[in-house]
């Protein structure tokens, strides 16, 4: 699903593994959250502002452009603007 969303929905997803146990007992979930809470929040604070965000507008009229293709040199993945 991550690959599909990256290619077709312009969405970059990640998977975080909190422990080597794939199915921890329910009784341990609170402790896993407490062990990883600060790291997860620090990660979110770091990545939330990475990248480019904004509106694609016509240079003359200033009107928003739908479905504009955004190309960045050196990155082999174009992004298509939304509505």
C-alpha cells in the first residue's frame, strides 16, 4: 500500500516498528507507548515541515491550477497538484 500511495496518491507513508515483538500482549501496549512517545513526537515535529507545500497558481492571473505537474530536478517522481 505504501508504494501505491507514493506513486498514485502523492502520499509518503512510513511504518514504525516499536519492538521486535510483532504482536505484543495487550497488557504491554501502554508501556510500549510510554517507551516511544517522546521519540515519535520528536519525529513528527521534525518531518511535518520538510518538503514543499502551497498552491500552484497561474503567473499572470493568480488563479489556482488543477492537476499541474510539479517536476523537481534530480527526483524521478513527479507530483500532480490537486484542486
